[in-house]
């Protein structure tokens, strides 16, 4: 679709918009971390370098945004970051909390990870297709000489949710720990640092992490599909394509995800990558170019 108003990425501010977007929309529009690298906090920091041998996407989200957190209720504990890794066989959500050496703080880190897991499960169940299968896990990243609450971690693991306590003083490389299902036997293992060659991100990762528009484009597709009710189901986001003129509409409900865009090389590229990642069926994705069809009638 062609851009029809003045909304563009230059207008985008690093500020969540609860008046117009729900939890998942705010997450997707404002919380992505391009480059997947974070600064030091509590003596630790990390990066996620997408392995050049993997045909996958990996998106990092910042959850605890200081004065503008994604989890607004101050009474609820909230973790620092979350990654979503998708390849042709898996969809893995890893919740990452960074802590220092304080024992009580480490205990709280476990609760912060569990809280976001609960929120995500509820939000995804309410707004995305039920076919979507996600594996949830956690990482508690701390410096050397800290004492992670291993007993509590083991207790939680016995119920099927794995939180790996990773100790490292320099910038940890977390790709090996977010790109696969972690096992209970790894809880007691030491962190193994790896140097990984960064791959060129897939086109859809670039779109999802850097091209989300802060305002919806109110075209004909919007008027026919977007609900303004307070309890509306699904997500509705526009993404600006790299030519800064054409845009995509990503629309979902609990039955399917629809990508509305005109026929183009970008559309074929997106289709090919979704097939590569085996997402067409897993996310019940369909394509449309309804606005163009309507305008031609």
C-alpha cells in the first residue's frame, strides 16, 4: 500500500502509547532492540549474535523501560529483556533478567521472569491464533561469585519451566542459550562463552525490528478491519517498507494473521522467508491486497 498521510518513522518517539495500542502492540512497535546488544546493568551485560549458519530470526525486546515500563503495574515484578527466536522447527521465548550479587535481588529475579511468562501467555492467548506454539524459558544473568537460588530454580524446573543461571563478568553471548530449548541438566553447568559470526538478518526481521509505525494508517482496510472497542481482540500494526512509501498492515485475531500489502518484490521476499521459517501454517498466515482491489472497482 502507498503511504497516504504524514505518519512516518521520523515521527516515532520512544514512548509507549497505551491510548492506541494494547500490550502486544506496544511490545512490537516500541520495545524492539535493533542489534540485540544491551548495556551493562548490575555488573553484567549481553548480546545475541544470530549465527550465520541458522536460517532464523531473533528479536530482542526491552521490557523494563525505566520510566516507561511495558508492565505498568508498579506492584508487579518485571524482568529486563525478552528474546523471541524462530526457525523452521521452533518458536522460543526466553525471558532475561540481569542481577548483581544481592541474594534477595536474585530471588526477586526469578519472580520477575515468572511474572512476564504469565502475562505473555495470557496476552498471546487473547490476541494471536491458537495454533501458535511457544516454548518459554528464562535466563538469570549474574556476575561471578554471585549465589543464584539454585534450589528454587530446580523446584521450578521440576514443573517444566527452565531458568538457566548464567554467571559471567564480561559481555555474555546468549545466542546458544536462546536459540534452543534449554534442559534441566544445564542448570548446574558453567557458562560457555562463544564467539559467533553475525549473519545478515532476514528481511522480515529488519521490518519487525526497525519499521513499525507509531500511528495506524486509516485507509480502507483500517475502516473495515479495525475495532475501536476497549476490549478488542488481536493486533493491528502498520510497517513502513524500506522505500519509505509503501507499507504493510499486520492484522491478527485468534483465528489467523493477515498481511495486507500490494503485489511487489518485497511481498514475494516476505512470503519466501515465511515459508523458510515454516510460519505460514504455524501462524495461520494469509495475504491480501484488499485496498488495491477495492480501489480498482
